[in-house]
C-alpha cells in the first residue's frame, strides 16, 4: 500500500481509498471478469439535480422492484473491478450476485459509505448463506 491509502476487506470485497491510477497497476493482471466504471465526471446522473440525490439510490427505481446493475461474464465467483467506486452500488450488486469485488475510491467520505454498505450486504449474505438475488 502507498502512503495515504486505506484498505479494507469486507467479505468477498477488497476496497482501496486512493488514486485508481496508483492502485490498478498493483492488482493481479488478467484476473478481472469485468471492469465497471461510472467516471466521476458524470457521477451517473444526466442532470445536476440527479447528481445531488442520495448516492446509494442511483440504481433504485420506483415501483416494486429494486433494480441494480447485472453482470455478464464469468458468473458466480467472477471478479468485478470498479476504479471509481463512489458509494459502492456496483460492489453491492457484485456481492449480491455471488461475485468478488475490488473497488477504488479517492474520496474518504465515499470510501466510508462504500465500506459500510458492503459490510451490511456481507452480513446479510452470511445470514442467508447465499447471494441476495439467488
């Protein structure tokens, strides 16, 4: 780990607080099933109003079904990397689908939000003994 970085392991997730340009080259090469990114220049919102919404609600839609990203590729056990982790929604979805996750976030506040969300979903997965959606 480089100076100024934080690191946490939460269930099948490893998360880093630091610059993705410094962290990515140190990860094991060729092991990722998917690299998912929602670059910070848009923060997943088409309008300024949407960018000020609760960051954990980005993929939640109105109605009766909670909608989160789904992933193609290796399936259960695959590795998803998000170099702009934000509030951790991609990580929550990856763990819920039985995948491993590596997230990188530069901002301390969002790193903390992500860590707490991933911990909550990991506790839930441990209770039920399977992916949330499975």
